[in-house]
C-alpha cells in the first residue's frame, strides 16, 4: 500500500500537473489559507532524484511567481481592510501580534519580509502589515520575490538531500522535511523577535 502511494506521488509531481499544483498551493499559501506548500516542493525534489523531472529551476521559478502574486494580494488586503476587523486579529492575542508586527516592520521591513517567508503564520501577518503600513510596493515586490526564491531553494535542497537517504519514498521525505522546516521556521521567528527587540 505504501509503495503504491509513493509511486503515485512521484508520478503526480513529475507529470504535467505537478508544477500547476505547486503554483496553486504556493499562491493560496501566500494568502490567509494555510496550504502546506513545503510538502509539494519536497515531493518534487524526490521525483527529480528518481526520474529527472521536474527540473529544480522550474520549481523555484514557480515558487517565486506564485508567492509573489499571493503576497501582493495579501499586501493589498492589509492596505484596504483594517487588520483589527479581520476575525483572526480581533482578540487580545491578535492585537498584540499586530502591534509587534507594526513595530518590527517599521524598524526593518526588508529583513522581516524575507525572514517571515520561513515562518508559516508569520509570513501572512508580515504581508498584511506591509500593506497596512503602506510599505512602498516598489521595494516590497523584489523582497517578496527574493524570499520566495530563497525558500524554494531551501526546501528543494532539503528534499533532494533527504531523498538520497530515503530513496523513492516521498512520504517519508515530506514528513522529515516538514519537521525540519517547522524547526527552521521556529528559529526564524525567534530571530525576528530578537532583532526587533534589539532595534
């Protein structure tokens, strides 16, 4: 059963719909919809090691394009809708997060735009805050594209290295990579808070 699932996953991500699925997942992930895009990228890296497709350059370019488009949509949402009217931010904890994000973004918008890409919830909050703070879009878009590219390279490389150890087993690679990604996201979150306090 497990071998059949692994074979299906490898065929799915290396086929014609693999990159389209990645684009959709990354775009929705950049919005307020929690999609585990990490799993798709990890699977593409396993498929590349097993069969030579999809090429990593296409995976990374799709990540850059989809994340940037999604980030810009979230940016405009933060610009048009007061954050405290969004249901997720109405409570005391939500208001505290917004206040922290505003202070952090004003002190180092570029750093936080890139670093937040590695923090699952943090990237949405920073994108919304960028719009609410009217951070210049001409500076925000290149930073968003850079963040998407770095994230794509990081996750794909992680999947490729893990698949060397766990050959043709994308499910296990996805599980391992997701756990490592969560740890890195946690560390990036700590780093952002440390930098914001020091500034």
